[in-house]
């Protein structure tokens, strides 16, 4: 029975002394065994799993050696990019899957497709600009927030999604445990912070100050996107300290992209329309 060394896994102390052996089926072609070993060592799973089909295709098309190699590498790169996109979207921790392609602009004519499509490209994230989605419940704010965030993650950037309440609670717990600097730094590593349900809570002065630290840490350096059911004129209900409220509004509106989704819930309109059809 033939064996090859599996070097794809990070070795521990024992593995460093005695590499793990991978069992190869009896009679396996030595060249196949060598390809198996090399692709595992180099972490090329797409080539490992698909090289036989690629060989057959190259023979049919009478590809040159260079073209065959280029095709193999192109497929590996494409699959690696796709896996990275999936990983970045998963790590963003979105509450539910939403894509911009599924947003119904006909149901909400307040939202400009051109503006949203522009925001799906990462230039504003690279520039560290804010995005404010303002509108009543059911007008598509969260869909836009998650959809845009997903597009940015798929473009290769680190995105983090949370609600305002969850973030404030996490910061308060971190402060109690003397871990606040560490938590703020962790959020600071995200290229885009998506903050949902921004207008649904009333913050005391301590909570508002904690949230303010996040905004200050990201100001003109890292992008932040918020979805709020309250217009800016009503933010004093969330941030009861007038000076602090003004400072937060200033930070979230300076060089900001602002989308007002309106006051008419198209979730309610959709439900009403469905009932009428029955």
C-alpha cells in the first residue's frame, strides 16, 4: 500500500516530528499520488479535485502546455475568490441574508437605484465615509443596509453587522470587565461597520458615550453605515445629552451618503395587497 505525507494541516509538536501519513488506494498511479501530495501541500483543492477533467478537456482542445497550466490556475483563483467572498459574508454576521438584487424599487420609489448601485462599490468605504439610511419601519432600511454590506464584503472588504442595542450592551460589558479598548479595536478593524435599528433605543449618558467612542474611533478613517427609523431632528430622544447628540450627528453626516426611505411601509402594502387578491 502506498502512502504520501499530508502536509496541508498545520503541524503540532508531535506532527512536526512525525508527519501524518495519508493512505493512498492500492495501485494508484505514482503521478496521481505526487499531484495529490503537491496540491495538498500547496493548498490547491480545486486543482486537486479537478485536474483529471482538466486534462481530458486539454486533450480534446489540443491545448498547449502553457494554456493547460493557465486554465488550471485560473480555475483555482476563481474558486479561491469565491470561497473568500463566502467567508467574508459569513464573518460579517448579518442577521439574515439580503441582496440588493432583490430590493423592490417599484415598491419604494423614494430609493434611487443609481445611488444604491454606487454604494455597492467600495470607493466610499475606502474613503471612510458614512452612510445613513433614514425612514420608518418597513421601508427597506435593513434590506439596503445588509444588501450593501454584503456587496462590500463580496468585494473583499471586512464588514461587521450588529444592532445598536447589541453594540451598546457589548461595550458596557467590556467596560465592566476592563476590556473596552480591546473591543473598540476589534470593531475598528472592520472596513465597514453596519449598525442597524439605530433609533429604537433610549440611551443613558454612559451608553451614549460608549457608542460615541466607536464613532470617534472610525471618524474619516473607517466607514460606518446606520439604519434609523428616526430623522436626525429626533435623535435627541436617543442621545439625551444635547452636546453629545450634536457631536454624533456631525460625525455621521460629514461627507455622508444619505438615503431617506420614506414613511410608507411597503411590507404593510405587500401584505394588504396579498389579502385583497385572496
